[in-house]
C-alpha cells in the first residue's frame, strides 16, 4: 500500500507539469467582414430576380473565396490578414460584368468590419479607357494611392454630379448621394471631392463614414489619406 501511494505521488506532479507545458491554441489572425450591396441608397438582392450576387475575394492562401449574397442583399465571411481585392459577380464563374470597380484593401487587425459594396447604377456601352467609361456612365473617378509597403490602394469617388444623375435611371425620386472609398474606409455624403496632390478627401452634407472603428456621422469632414489610414483635419484651409 505504501509503495502504490508513492507511485501516485510521483505521477501527480508529472501530470501537472505536462498540463502546464501543453501548447495553447493561437487564435487565427482574421477579421469578420460583412456588408450590404447598395445601389442608389437602397439594398440590392441580385443582378436578376432569379439569382443573387456573389462577392469574390482574392488574396492570401488558400486562394480566392466566393461568398453568396443573401435574400436581404447582405454577405459575410471571415478573411485572414493580408491584402485583398474584392469584386462583385453575377455568378461564381462570371468575370466580365462591371458591377463595381475592383476594390483593394488590407486587413491587419481582428474584429468585425462593415464593408458595404456600392453597385454601379446602369450598364455602360461607351467605348474608351476605363477612366472615360467610368466618368461618363457612373460619375466615377479613381486615383492611385499606393501605400509605402506597396499595397495598390485607390481612392474611388462614385456617383459624382453630371448633366444627368445615374440613379434616376434606376429609381425615381432618389436622393442624390456620392460615395468615396479608400482601403477600409467608405463615405456617403451629398458631395465628395479628392485632391490627389494634397492627399485630402473632403465630404459634406449628412456624412456617413464606415471603417474598422465602426460607423460615424458628421456634417462635413476633411481627411488626410496616407498608407491606408485616414486622419481627420481641421476644416479651415
């Protein structure tokens, strides 16, 4: 009996040591991303009544992933840290329809990110460069804004004022809104403008901002855009 007890006492500290030295699982470095497909201020369910949209993300291994948009026009998925390119598709194998301009962004912090996708309002049959087509058909301008680490970010302005408003072809009595996107930042406002030489984005009129910190509202904002970050500036210039 004494010998058996000594075996138990010898084994017990060893069990504690094994439990203490067991490796702990490291949570995956990823972010939960979700958003709504929006057009002219309202959610859009799909390119046709019979089929939903698909959101395609291309980035780090294990490779591209396709996410189906649900009946409310909403998608969600988890993305590992890294640089991503997002496009919107009519079907998993569709790579020709210009629903949105490809959007480049980088995720490097865990949490939840709201990332709405702004659908172009009309089909475009105009010939020309991507810049000419975008400006004429969708009131869209885009500017390269690569980060110091080489991430190919862009500032994309969408729905800018022109002789006719694209949303009137889709929805009567729609309120004109303009959109700006940059990395994880999205802004909806009555008007937006970007000054590439100064790297300053301006928005005014019932401004709604969404980024990795959440949703924010303001009458107007001026933001300095550099290396994927947006810093607020004073309004006096």
